[in-house]
C-alpha cells in the first residue's frame, strides 16, 4: 500500500504530511474532499474522538474501506448509528483494537478453545503505565471524556476475546490523582452471562514502565500472559506451570500489536476475508465501555 492522500484542517499538518510521505501525496483541508477522490481505496481515521462517528459514517457512505481508532463515539446514540452503518457495509471496516491481534493473545485463546483450563470463569486485564504520571500533555484534550472511552476500549476488548459477549453490568471504583477530571487509577468490575466475571485494573500514574497482563481462571486451570513481552504460562489442577513465549512483531509501531493489526486490515482488503475487530466486536466492546461510563465515579473539585 502507499499513502496517496492526507486530510487535515491545518496547513501546518498538511505540510508535515507532504514531508513525511512525499510531494506526490495529495492533501485536503477536509475529509469530505478526500473521500470524494476516486483514486482512494481505503482510509485511516485518526481524528479527535468527538469527530469519529461522523467521519466513520461518511467514509462508509463513500464506499471506502475503513481502519479507525476507537472509540466510535463519545456519545451512545451516535455510537449506535456508526455501529449500525458498519454492520450494514460490505467494505472492510476494522477498529484498531491492536491487542486483539497479539500472537500471545492468540495463544491464550487457543488454550481456552482447546479446553486446557476448562470453562473460563474469571478474566482480568491489568494496565499499569506512567502515561499520566504528573499529568500528560494530552490532559486538556481529554478532560470531558470518560477514561473508558478515551483509553478503555483496548483493554475491555481483551476481556471480550475471552468471553465473546457483552457484559450484563459494570461497577467502577477509582480516583483522580494527577489528571484533573480524568479517572487515572481504579478498577472496573464486570459481570458476564452465566455468572462469569471480568476485571479491568488500571493505573496511569505509576513511575514504572508499561505493564499489560491478562489472567484467565477456568474450571480446570489458569493462564497468565504478559502482552508486552509475549511471555505466557498455564497450568491445570494436576500439572505444574508450563511456559511459552510468542512476542509481537518487532520493532513495534508505537504499541505491540500495531503491525499485526495493520496486516489484518490490509490482508482483509486484498482477500475479502473478515476482520477480527469487526462491527459485532466493536458493538460488544462499546457496550462494555458505556456500562463503565455509567458507573464511573464523578470528579469532585478539591
């Protein structure tokens, strides 16, 4: 593939695009102008979150293949409109839920599907990072956004890879330490059908490096995996721990799993095969995110 066009509101960003991709790359001031170009086959949408829903629907209406950064919207009715448009489209439409594409998470799912740990009953995704320690450069942009829409969809999606269904309820506890109105540490406790449970533990204010882990407990054993390094281990009631390692493609493009996610969308466009992070997955993940939003503790001025 090649980058043949970029749309951006400011001339400064358009000039940056020409420097990055070459003077042959066309630039547009609006995404509607870009979507009208017949030479464009597919678009990547990485706009501010409050613009996602309209841009996704416009891109689908233009007949382009679509790769977009979650969330589909910060507003639940607008999210539903975008998700309905995604479901009705015949084009390739993929959310960049890159953790779903990690080889180590594939291995976790293989172990679950093989029955190695029995029926999964508990799943926990853990994110510890220093992205918000002392307040991030992005803090002003996200003050009116829920943590679970701004950042949570990627990690709630890991729970979805285990249970493949939307939660029936969510309860959130957490606090505001260094990032204004943005919830920057806490837990989301989710219940799933058949009395299964999920947990999302997040801490944006640690001083340590990024740590992303998943743990799944089943009726016959358990699995633990480090999503950054690709290390994993599992055991049953009758066996000791067994270990393995399946790292992501290196070097990562910002975040582990991004290379695999990009490969997934381009392979789908070329082959016509379905994507993993499709409309139904997005619908379930956003149902989880909005359930957490409704339970998120309010910010109190100190």
